[in-house]
């Protein structure tokens, strides 16, 4: 196993545990497809890719730690060498710069009363959630919100198909991000047999006109498809299976989808051919490299709007008023949260 480059102990423990699992040293039987995958993971290049995924998790935490720092301290990259350290440094610099532009976009949309709907579609584990997280990370949730609907209820299945999505559309001055959208019908519902042929065809007749109506009403509709390879999805699923912090991301539907890769590919191709309209075209994000996908998507998103920085009036913090007759009462000790840390 190549030496672990990241200095964080949490990362070190996780990669060592993962390598034990991958090489069959954690008491787990490795046979069949899993055994063949473990054989491939013995190759240094493939193992380095797995390491990069754990490092990406660490970077997500590092983003939060560094959000109030104007520059990234060199000590955060002391365990990295050469191009890897340079790329990570550039990634953080660009991410924070782009997030600053997102704040300007948010202010412009709120001030001008614009309305925007952004759809994020793609295979399971394609990185949609990671991009959405970076977009909303520093924005006002009253202006920019995420919609991730669960499976439709029995009542919703009897409604007009788009009815459950319409209440979540933006009002003036709002941005709505759909983490999966009405395109579920063209993807998972089609592949998994949750809709019949008539419902499937009616969707394709309706969705172009539905989106044109949204555009005519003043809503900007942007559609992203996150593209990953078969091998990359397999690796991401494998890392989720053996990472307790990620297992919640896996559902039985994800596992079924994994076995139907080709059917999803065919469904995606049909969907894009029949719903790529000038008013709301599809944009494909190459997402094998998560960090590059995040930067590229945010950069592209910003270029879809003619936004400008909104000037703000200077903020003056008022002095606190003091009243001699005010006396603060002590807090009851039983109400205090124990200071364990």
C-alpha cells in the first residue's frame, strides 16, 4: 500500500480500515464480483483513486474550517507534494471565489425579482449533492433553497404528474435547486417500471411545453446532467458500502440501479433527445473528478445570468443601550448544557 499523504488522523484511520476491507483482511469474505474488484484494487493507481475519495471527504470538512479565513494556510497542505498540493490549493481558492460570486448573484436575483429553477440530474453517486452543497453553503436559505422530494405518496400518484413539483417553484427573488426533479419519470420510473408506456409518452409530450410555460412566466430554467463512468460509479458505491459515514446514502433503489446501468444509459439518451429544447437546454457536467465538476458547474451557472454586484449601504452597528435599573437574573444550573468539551 502506498504511504498515506494526508496528515489528518481521522483520514489515516479510515484509509487503513478501507484498505483492510479491500484486501480481504477485515474478516469479510471476498468472492465473486467483490473478489474480482478487490483484485483490481491491488493496483496502485486504483488504490490511489480510493485514497483521493477519502481525501475529498476531508476537504469537505476543511472547507467549513477555512470558510472564515482569507487564505489557506500552508500547514493544511504539509502532507501533500507537488501538483497535488497545488491543485488542492487552487481548488479552495477558486471555490471560495466562486462562492463569493454566488452571493452577488443571490443579491442581484433578490433585488431584481428574478426567478430561477436549476435541475440536477444524473446517476446515483454522480456528485449532484456535493455540487448543491457548495452552491447553497454561503447563501441565504430564504432566497436559495433545495428541493429533494421523496417517493410520491398514493395520493400524489393520482395527481397530474407535475402537480407535486409546482408548489416548490420560485416566486420573485428566489432560486430553487431541484435535487432530482420531474425527470424522474424519464429515468428511474421508466427503468424500474414505476410508470407505464402511456404515462412515459405523455411525459415527453408534456415536459417541453411545461418548461416553455415556466420560461414564458419569467422563470429561468437550467438543467444539468452529471456524467460519470461505469467504473467510477462502482468505486463510489464500494466506498459507500464500507464507510459508516456514507452508508445512509445507499438505498435498495441504488443497488437495483447499479445492475441496470445500460437501461439507465438508454433512458438518459432518449430523455436528452426528446427534452433538449432551446428554451431549457441540457448541460452535461463531466463529474468523474468531483472537485473539477463542482468548479465547472458553478462557473457555468454564474455565466447563465447577467448579474451585477448590488451596492449596499454602509452598515453601522448601533451602540448598546445601558439602563441602570436593569439587573440580569442568573440561569438555573439545571438548564445548562454540560460542558463536556
